[in-house]
């Protein structure tokens, strides 16, 4: 989950809600540059964090009793295997993009953790197998995954409120075309991306979050009870060329 500390309390965004925002972003990508397997690509982008279900987890709190932000999480093989199982049950292509994302997320940990290194090596072998079976080149897979990673990065920037005011820019990441994209907030409250990668000249994005007034929780059950009963707030952004 994404845990933003605010004046009103903890703003909690579930991993799956963040995935929905990433898919909304992908839906706007220019048509001529979309991957061939477009529907499966959208599903992979929406579901790339599907194995994280906050109301079922038991590792949601820090030792101080605050919610654990996703950035604090380390490799857990059980979690990664569940994500692998979810994705391969949909299609090999979705499993391929999901596997590439797991490698992207955990490759730095593999340098010092043999368990991570073995898991990722197995994933890379599966990637080769799936690409061969699907008739997809490394370049095609890389471009499709590049879109997933870019939409994931933009979704996180918006969800974490990491866009500075006063027309200052923040880098998103290099997209599937290896261009460096930059995000900024306009004086009228809209947002823009340069260069503009989308099909239409303006559109809106939305994300559901929950606001918890309690700052310190006694247990995971306490946190989950408050999360389940918290009011839902819909955030909306307008992007304009």
C-alpha cells in the first residue's frame, strides 16, 4: 500500500487501486505505438500488484504502529510466487510482463541475497521460454514492459503527491520509446507531460484513497478494521497537452 502522512491522518492507497490508476494512464497512450497484445498489456498493467491485498495481509504495521508504505517492503518469495501464479493463470504474455516487473523491482536485492538471485534467475528462464512460445522478440517484450513501468512510475508520482508546484518539473522515467518524459503542474491546476505521449489532448484520471484519523495502531486487525470502515475519497487529475 501507499501510505501518505497528512495533516488529517494517514492517506492509504491500496496497491490494487494504484494499479487501476496505472491502467487508466495506459489507456490514453497513443494508438500507433501500443503493443500488439493491447488488451493483455492493459490487464498486466492493472494487475501488476494484484498479489498485495491489504485486508488479508499481516505485515501492515511498522514497529512504531504506523502503516507500512510499499517502499519499505523487501523481497518475499511467497508474495512473488502468488503474483506469478495469478499472472500465469491469465496468460503467458501477462505472466511475462509481470515477471519482468518483479525482476525490475528486486534486481538490486539479488546482489546480496542468494534467495532473490535464484528466484530471479528462474524468472528469467521462464521469460525466455514464454517469449519463444509466443513468438515475441526481446525488443517487443522490452517495449511492452517499458510501457508498464512508465505507467507505474507516473501513477506513483501522482498517488504520492510528488509533483512540485509552480511549473517545476519532475522526471517520470524513460518510456517504451526510451524518451525521458517530464511531469509538471500548470498554474491552472492541470498537469502536463512533455513530450506529450497520449492520443488525446486532454483527459482525466481518478484514484480512490481512504483517510484514517488514527496515527498509531495497536495491531494489524485494528488497522484493517479502520481501513475497511474509512471514508473513500476520489482524487481527480486533469492532464492537458
